[in-house]
């Protein structure tokens, strides 16, 4: 084999290794119950994570459940891959664009946070009620208990 050919094969091997063996993946875990989001980015070599950045975003609802004494265990956590950058260069399989974060609008902190513990103490069944509504997708019920909590705060 000519030297040039060997060199070319070696180079192609190195390129193939780079694009197939090295990647950067962005993975997302979301909890459908409380809207918790865990975001992690991995630099990987042969599928093994070398550098890992994880970012957790509790939701207002999740924080509220914790403060009511009935924290979410994230039992229905779903896991999916948002992007995969082959060789850190091109993105495909998958390449999922779009907003996925359920942004917190701050209502929890502003309106309810100052008296939520007191509310939970006065309404020992609130946590269980709240969970029942989450489990049955009872949006109206959640809105109702919510306005109840706000009213409770205003009357104190
Ligand atoms: Zn959860
Ligand atoms: Zn992408």
C-alpha cells in the first residue's frame, strides 16, 4: 500500500471515530404531575459521559406541594433526548426544537408563599385534595383551591 493511501485510511478512521464515537447530548426529564424539569447535557466518548452539566428546575406547583407537606416523588418522570450533536459538529437523531420548560411565573412566591405553612396547618386535608386534583387533571379544582388559598391570605 502506498504511504499516501495508508495516511488517507488512517485519517478517514479518525474522522469516523470522531463523528461516531464522540457526541454531545441534551437530555430532558419532566414530571407530568408537578412539572419538575431536569435538564442534563453530556459530552460523551463511546457513549460514556465525560462532562455532565445538570440543571434542575422545580416548578411552582412542586414547591407548593412540598410546602403542603406532600412533595411529589416524580414517579411518572419521563425521559427524552432533545438534541444529539455528532462529533460536536452536526445535530440530528434527534434534533427536537421548541420550548419545553414550564416557566414559573412567580405567583407562588408572591401571593401564597408568606402564609402557605399556616394554610397547610389549618387545612390538613389540602395536600391530599391537591394531589387528587393533579391525578385527575381537575384544572377547575386546582384553580378553586388556589383562589381559596389566596383568599385565606387576604383575610389574615
Ligand atoms: Zn413531580
Ligand atoms: Zn438539534
